[in-house]
C-alpha cells in the first residue's frame, strides 16, 4: 500500500512539472503594434536593421531611430517595452505564433517565436515583435526562434 501511495504522489508531481500553466513560469500578457496602434502587415512593412537577432526598445527616441516602415506610432513606453527582431527564413511563411512567459527563478522574460512555414520558394527576412509590460530593472529578455 505504501508503494502505491508513493507511486501516485510521484506521478502527480512529475505530471504537473510540464504543465503549460506552470505557476513558476506564468504567461506574460502582451500585445502588438497591430492591436494597439492599427499597424498593418508588420512582418513585411516594419523594418529594423538586424539579421537573426532582436532588440528591446524602451523609448520613443530609440524606436524612431531604429524602426522604419509605414507605421510609426507614438508608443506608450510608460506602459510597454517593444521586443522587435528580424529572422531570415528558408521558405515562405504562413504565420508567426508567440508565447511569452516570466521565469520565476531568474525573473527573465522568455519569448518563443514560431514561424509557420509553407513550401513556397520565397525566402523572406521577416520582422517579429511584441509589446510587453515595461521591464523591471535588471530583467532580461530571452528570445527563442522555432521554424516549422
């Protein structure tokens, strides 16, 4: 009987470890330039001089200096920071998915960007971005790119 209880407890502990709603890595609410400021097609129409990299923009001056394109909103940087980057892709792209969590051990923000590809021969260099709540002092951002 003791072995059965021990096995049950271990199963519960290990099955919860990979839970998507992990309280130690809570989801971060985020938005986009499209949702907040009405920008259109930012993957292609917004540009930043990067290659397979990203930057965190924390001021309007920094945004105006680094970001070009047909949508140049006045961003509320007292509320948001902008994570923005570029990624070269081997084929066409159908969509981009984002998951953003806060690591409770390090307090860092972890952003997973998934590019959902198609079989066209176009090999774009796309802009990805997210508006996240203003970062705290010494809080880092880690971005992981996934190409499907």
